[in-house]
C-alpha cells in the first residue's frame, strides 16, 4: 500500500536549501538556495525591518555608523555565547551555565593579566578555562548521563560562586596591565571604518555555520538532536558528539570572556542574569527548537541583531532600563511561544490523505499502476 503525505515537514531542518522543484534555469542556484532560509525567517526579518525603520524615523542618530558600530560591539558577547548555545540546543540539550562560565573564565583572564603575563599567555589561559568548564558539563551529561538541566543549573551556581569567591567579589582592573594593550586593540580598534570586533563576529558566524553545514560533526549533531537512539543505531557516537558540543559551548564562553574583559577593561566577578536571557531569546527567535534537531547560525545572528536593535533603540530613546528589561522578557516569552508553536505544528499545514479502496493517496497523487491498467 502506497502512502503519500502532503504538508509533512522534514524532521530535521539544517537551515540548508532543499531541492528546488523548479526546472533548471528558471532561477539561479543562489536564489534557490537562499529561498528556504529566508522563507523560514521571513517573520523575524519583517519584524527586524519594522523595528529598524521605527527607530530610524524617531531617532535620527540610530542609523549613524557610530551607533551601528556601537550596537554590534555591545552585542558581541551575546553573539558569541548564542553561537555556542545554538550548538547545544540543536543537540537537544541546554546550557544554563554559559554566562557563569564566562564570568569565571573572565576572572581567570583578569588574574593572568594582572600578574603581568603576556597577552598570548592570557589568551591561552582564558580559552583553556572555558574549555575546562564546558568539559565538566560534557562529562556529567554525556558520560555520566545526568540531566542537562540539573547539571548546568548546578554548575551555573558553582561557577558564579567561584567567580565571587576568587577575588572576594571585587573587580580585577587590567587597564594598566602590560598584556592588555593587544586586547584593547582587538576590542576597540578598527580596520578603516570597520571595527575589528565586527569582522571577528562575521568570521565566527561563518565558521560556525560551515561547521554545522559541511562537516560530519554538524550532520551528526542534527541527527543526535532529532533522535539519539536512531543516531546511535546508525553508528553515530552520541557520547562523543554531546561531549564535543559542550566543550564548544565552553570555548564560546572563553571567547566571550575575552571580549567582555576587553570592553570593561577589567574582570567583573558579578554574573549578569539578563545576559543569559538575551542568549536564549536570540537562539529561540532564530528558529532553533528546544526539542533539538533543528536550527542554524543565520537565525541566531538575526535574533541577536533583533534584540540588540530593540535595546539600542530604547536606550537612545532614553527609555528607562527597567522597561528595557520588561521588553526583553516579553521577547523571550514570545520566542518560547513561537518555538512551542513550531514544534506542535501550529504554523504548518497538517498532512492530508485521501483513501480510495485499499490505496491511501494524496489528492494530487498519481493513481496506482493497477488502477491505471484497469
């Protein structure tokens, strides 16, 4: 018995172009490839455009290059952490400790710089610290097989407390440290009119997107997030994939700590809870589903920019910071609602079938060979 279904979405969406149903030559391959990606994020892109136009019309300073550069630089930490979180959420997990890990790794960076070490030594130290913190999560989740919520909630508290204890809650100033000059150049320097940090953000997003799309690890990650047991049956080492994913999230925390310390000229022992909210909201707004197996970097970057534009626009409009937090919280709830609706099929047409005798056909499906011969 042959079964055809109409409107049944793919179980795994890699933010990759599906095969075009149009005849070759009707459209360019580039447009055919961009069409599914842009279509998936059409709602967010429309909302982004409307918000930009609104602030552009009400605040002339909004579209100046100085403000755009500041917007990108001020959201670099969110972008780096959101890229790492995208990998984790696609795998079917969640890392609540990523911001606390950033704070603790930043304290490690502060101590190394304050002790007079070179920038290279400090760079290695902060990246290793981030990897170690991510590895701790990965071991407990992938090998010990504890719940990712329990593990990351626990390590979030531990990392935050260790950051406070390490310097008794005080900020480590590194402005006069010998190794801070290269970091300051990286965070505040420019290549012509383009900030280095903006170039770094673009390169990071491209690399992360390429890893998800073109590597065997990326394909395995989507498979694990979609169905761990099916992935294991098909020969994928689920434990190794999950372990690598949390290590990458830790590496992202180390990179974010580098950017954060550079922007603040010091290592703060205080963890900002609103940063975690912004990271999760950006990932969800970008189309990465909490159920795993679906998502992409393009959507995450778009989500970060959307939240950044709202925060920046409200700030230059001199709206109270309390209202800014309220708006961001509302956006997070909206992102969760959209993600839930996507998972439950609220925004997609359900499969329809037509039963004819012993055949189950779609309304426009061809007749079975037996019926055609009759």
